[in-house]
């Protein structure tokens, strides 16, 4: 069985910020009965 999971987080700030440092800590774990076939993190800066 294959399961596809997509998770999206969007942050907005009022007033808008010019610069932002952030740490992303998301790591899938393989264990007995579960194997991670593919893992990807994509970041997109949105301009207003």
C-alpha cells in the first residue's frame, strides 16, 4: 500500500517583514512496516 501525504504551511505577517530566518524540522521516519520512498521539502518565497 502506498500513501501520499501533502502538507502545506503558509505564514503571513502584518505588517509585512523584509527578512525572516526560519528553521524547518520535518523528517519522516522509516520503521518496521513503513519505508519512506521519496521525501522532498520545497520552499517558495511569495512576493506581495
